[in-house]
């Protein structure tokens, strides 16, 4: 009798597992859209934020920052993603790309190369491995992106090998890339770029991350090697309070073959307070220094030396619908912000509101 009972239980277990496997859908369709209105109190004539702002960069109009539809395919051995997008974010960040590539937010495929370990090789167009902020607004603590994020790659193209440890505490990735935020390599450039990402999560509260980029983003004839490192930590002190701190530093050769380098760096600190599950307040402080204009060129006496601070309020209307509002100020050592009357100012004050929906 016991053998019969155990046999029936085993058959039921196999049947249940088979049913669960059949219910798994390897193909998923998802989407995202973020609509915003921004008031730049300098009110520039071209209704565009300064050239170093790439996300939410239109002024005095209702517009779409980012909207995409995404198809994802995932099994135990294969994974792939394709996302087609539009919006002011795409216009600004993909300006150097050609044809339909201007609307490819993501397109990649990968396969698992080990039966025993979580080890993958992927290739294609990916969200960047650098930084804690992505183009998808709802995934970030602040409505607008930090100078930290706007002036390092949002996306990248190439191939990578990645590994997740069995404990889930460690993630390691090595990358070969087409360049610094590139789909198509710069004309005349034959050199690949390289990068790494190392993430450590000792517990649910703390995340530590190191990422790098090494490469040349110019034609071979004027090759200038660029070395960049991104470091950040996220600490969720409690359910209500979280802190993110980051520091970027980069160096680029002053000329081809030179042993001297131009340096830029940027620290950022963000604190988030969520008194309820639906409402949160976030404060940000940041500084960006690029005296020689490697990343942000101003043609001013002291280069780009700018402090920024912002205050953000979010309300989760529905699980997939959030309303966000932010006041932000940037203050530069030199007058670099264009005003309506074509004067220039040291100060840039903005107010932004946005609605983001995902499915």
C-alpha cells in the first residue's frame, strides 16, 4: 500500500512540474512611457536645455522623454531582448547613429555556456553597465538624471561575458565595446574598447558596484586613450530611508601618444525618504568638474565646474503609474547658461513634472 501511495505522489509531482513548465511563457511583451513638462527659468529661445543635458532636455512644452515597446525571450539556456523607442531622450542620445538605429533602445541575444554555473555570453545593444541611473525614469530615485549619468554612457554595443555567484552576492562582467556610447564605431576607428563591472551585495540592504571603460573614441589618426571608472554604493537603511553615493573619474590623453592626461570627475549623493508606500521625497547634491572640456565643453575661462542640487516628490498613483515632480538648480563657476535675452547666467533653475506608466 505504501508503495502505491508513494508512486501516486510521485506521479502527481511530475504532473505538477510539467504543468508549471508548460505555464512558463518564454516570450514577454512589456512597455514604458514617460511624459513630462519642464520650465527652465532662463527660458532659452530654442526651448532646449544646455547641451550636457540629454534626458528631459526640452523646455516649456509637453513632450515624451522615453517610450518603448519591448519583446523579451528567456529560457534556461537562451535569452534575447528587442526594444524600439522614441522620445526626446532618443533624439539627444542617438544623434550620432544612422537610420533605424536611432530608434533601437535595446537589441541583444545571449546563451548560457555552463551547465553548472550561471555564466553567460551576450552580444548586441545593451543598457550601459556604468552608473546606477538608467534611461527608464521610474527605476531612478530622481525625476531627472544626474550630471553623473547624463555625461557617461546610457547604452553600449558589443559583447560581454557575465557571471552570477550561487549565493547571489557577486556579479562579474567583462565587456568588449564599439566605443563610448556607440552603436556604430567612429569612422576611422579600428580599436575596440573594454570594460568591467563588479557588483557585491552582502545583504538586502547594501549594494557596492565598480565599473570601468578603457578605449579610444576618436579616429586612429588622432587616437586619445580614455580611462574611466564609476564607483557607487546604495544603502537601504530602513524601509523608509535609503542613501546612494557615487563617484566618477576619468582621464584622457591630451594628444596622441601623450603621457599627460586631462582629468574630469563628479561626486553625487542622493537621499530618499518614503513615509508611506505610495509617497517619497528625494534630495540630491552633486558636483561636476571638467576643466579641459573632455566631456562637457564650455569654451569658458574655468571650464565646466558646476554644483547641482534638487528636491523630488513622487506619488505612486497605481502600481504601474507614478507622478513625479522635481525642482533643480545648477550653479556654475562661469556664466554658461543661455537666457531668453541672449545674456548668459551662472545659474539654471528648473521645475519638472512627469507621469510614467509601465506594463
